[in-house]
C-alpha cells in the first residue's frame, strides 16, 4: 500500500461488496440444494463451490494489496451492514489473504 493510501485510507467499492454478497448467497443456495453433493469432490456443485471460494479469496487478496487490513475490514463491515450476517464464511474464505486470519 502506498503512502497516500496509508495516510488517507481507501473508500469501499460497493460493487465489490455486492459481488461478495452475491457469492455468499450462492454458497447458501448450494448448501441448501444438496450439501453432500456440494462437499463431494468432483461434483458440479463442489466445483462451483471451489470456484466461489477461490474468487472470495482473490477478492480478499486484491483488497489487501490495494489497502491492507484496513480496507479488508471496511469491506467486511459493509458486507455485514448490508444484511449479510454469515460473515464467518467470509472470514474463513479470506484466511491467508494478506495478514487476514479467519
């Protein structure tokens, strides 16, 4: 993160927040459709789940690269405030992105 980013912080891109919420909603749908298929290696639902997990992780890493833990926390808080109460899944998905430990 650059000097100005550390000094002034970064604003939260609401489109990114909406994307995270959409991904988390799809995880809920997958689990509701067939949890055993979603967790069984090689099934279409499992492959989709892994793709979503990877995207969530990459978003976390992108946020860290742009604004560090401060920006990650801001986005996490926005997701939570927009009514996405299963933040624990996001915490886990971001584990290892930058300094995030979930």
